[in-house]
C-alpha cells in the first residue's frame, strides 16, 4: 500500500471520528500520549498533518512517560520529536519497579500499569493546561475490548471514543476509533517511525487480549468483514433487544392486537432485511 492510499484512508476515518464525537474544538490544547509504538506515532503524525488546515484552531503537545523499563532507549523519542519540530515533554516515573513489585510472577501486568500510567498522565495534562488527552487506541482495540468484557467480565462495553474523567479535570479522546490496525501498521512501516517495543505487557504471551485477537483473526477467514461488522454494531445498539431493564423499561410494554406476523418479527428481534451485511462507514 502506498503512503497516499494508507494516509488518505486513515485521515478520512480519523476525520469522521473527530466530527462524529466532537473530539476537537476551537481553542483546544491536546496532549498526545506517545509511547513509541506504531499507534501513537501514527496518531501524532496525522494530527500534526491536519492541524494547519483544520476548520478549528488547536495546539498539540506530545508527552511520553518514561517508565524506567530496562533497556528503554530514552534518547529515541526526544531525537525524533526534535527533528519533526513537535513540542513535547518527557515525564520520568519509575512505574516499572512498582508494577513488578505489586503483580505476582506470571500474572497480567496491564491493569496495574495502566492505572499508574493514567493517573500520572492525567496530572501532567492539568499541569500543561491541556483540556484534551488523545490516546492511540484504534478500532481493533475497541472491538477486542468489547469481546473481553463480554466473555470475561459479563458486561457489554468497549472503549469510548470520548470520555470525561471521574474528577472532571480531563477529557480523553480516541481519534483513531474508526481506523483499523492493518492500515496503521502499513502507514507506520512506510513512514519508518522509530518504534519502541513494550517490555511489560507487550512481552507477555498469555494475555486474554491476545487470545481474543487470535479468535477474531480465525473468524475473519470465514467472514472477511467481521471487524467492520463488529465496529458498526457498537454504533447500532437496540436497547429493547437486550436484557438491561435499567436501560429499557420492559415493564411498561403492553400487548397490542394487530399484525401477528409483524408482532412475531418484533418478538424474534429481526426481519430478513436485518440479516444483510452491514458494510458501511467507518468499516468500509
């Protein structure tokens, strides 16, 4: 895939997500969390690209949290960001030692690491007067999280494209919510970003998230558009066809005498037309 095709696709989908969820507004100061991975590199690169021609004015600040992982190449990101002329801040916190101390050997490190990292970055955003925090999670992260919660937690939820922190100080946005990982990987490889691998969660092979990713990849062999279908499903929710009585008031439903076939369709939950492939944007 050429740079033009991959970049055009990513910019279009990112633009749709920003517009659909009103992620960036005039006067925003956006803190872009950059880990050194392909996703955050791509997010920062695309935001820098659209900024001069965007219909609103916004500022960007790249922030990297140096968690003091062994063999972390501390000079790579500063050198790259300086070369690109991007304002940045490197925050040094030894969360690596804390995570290794708190999490038993063989257990998943992600949860503790994520909470520590999130708390630090939230505070940095306030210090830097950034009212938005941009994260590099993409469509595949979102649908994987949906299945993780469905299979292992017992809830139907994913990663929100826009979220207000509990204390009300920060707004988190995910501009790559409509972008798929394969396109990001293609673009990152073409741009030759200086990728820094994670020696914490990225080094664990027994993660449930990895199992879910393998499951989706296997299903994709039979149903090529399954990722697009799952992403579209998250924007096409029918509360009356779930079991959450707090979301839909089933007790107020009354029987209406009328078209028996129509009532049967409603009771079953679908008609023939509902079973047609839902291959529309953003998964196209």
